[in-house]
């Protein structure tokens, strides 16, 4: 019987998947009780990619999705196919750095209120990252500094913060009861939405953080593309409408954050990042102007 099902959604992820899967099997401490599912969101060479995965990793279940309908929809396909009662959502650019599954099961077995379990996120073996953040819909320059401070001391406040979505555990049945991932969100912001819906249904402390469990998320030095930024703001506007938040205020808060980052990179004389953040600020200005 499978105890944990790992769901990995891929999209043109050929160069990432081998190290991802190798780390899973290297640090698998529950043996055949682990199930691994890959859902490919219509990559350019999806069929040959999945055939290669099947050949090199015969125990991995592969699903070729009918289209790229977003990160959440792809994960939902994998979750519905999962045999275990606990699912681990994992990005293809995540690498395990230690065994985590046995300890995760122990935490679930000793806390029947636990539904979503987050872990400490690293950018490399020694460089930490943000494992949780204050709610995106109320983020501003103050919460950006607060996030860094609270992460430094491993202080997680479930009422106000959401777990980073690159790699986390969640109970399948309870997740299904709240409708799984919202498929209206193509990408970015899923964690905020899941946190809000879970806590509304099951209470604040259904979400926990385990700092002694950790993984590596390969985001060091990566810059989000402008199209990805626009996609994230689409998600922010959708979430504002969903949760009756004032869109213009949220956009202005994001603009304030970006101005701080732009100023920082001006000091560092990083011309490319200054230009990137200037373009993002211009995009936010346009959206604010379009709000009646």
C-alpha cells in the first residue's frame, strides 16, 4: 500500500527531471511505499520525454496531459491519480537533500489535525531561501522585511503566512474536500489560495512547518521573465476578486515593493535588473489606471 504519492508537473523540463527523480530515489526512506507520478503539461516533445522517463525510471507513473491548462490543473490530474492518502507536491527544479518521508509520516501520525506540512527551503546546500511568506494579498515593504526576519529564526505564524509551494505535503482527502487547486489560477499564488481555503475549512493549525525537513529549490540567480511577472499579477488580481480585496491597493503595494528592489539594484549598478523592475512598475501603473 502506498503511503506517500509524489506529484511532479513538468513543462519542457527535460534538463531538470533526472536530478529531481534521482534525488527522490536516493533519499527514499520508505521503499515501495513511495509512489511517483509525473504529469506533463503538453511539452513540445511530451511523448518522447515521457517514454524516456518510463525507460529510465520504470516505477514512475507518467501521464500526458491533454493541454497546458496551468500548474494547478496539472497537479490536480496527478493528485486524482495518486494512490496514497498523503501527497507531496514537488516542482521539477526541486532536489531532496536528505530523507524526509519517514519523518513526515511520523508528524502526520502524531497530529490528526495536520493537513499541509511545509519544509525548510534552500537555494543550495548552504544558502537558505524563504520557506514561507506573509499573505500575498496584504504584502508590502514591511512584510517583505518581516518575512526575512521570521525565516531567519524559523518562526512560522500559520494565521498570517503561507508555505512556499515548490515542495510540500498535503492530505489527499482533505484537499479534495476543498476542491484541490483552483484551476482558474494558471500559475503563481496557488499557495495563498490553498492556505485560505484549508484554514477556513479546517482551522488555523491544519498547516504546520517542519524546519528539520528540507529541500533545495534551484532558484538562486534566476530572474523571473516579464511574461511570468504579468502572469503573477493576473493571479493577484484574480485572488483579489475571489477574496474581496481592493485590487488597486494590492497593486500599489506591489509597486512599492518593486520600487524598493529597483532602488537596491540601482545602488548595485545592475542595469538589467533596474530595467526589468522599471518595466514591471510600468505594467502595474497601466493596470492601476485601467481600474475604474
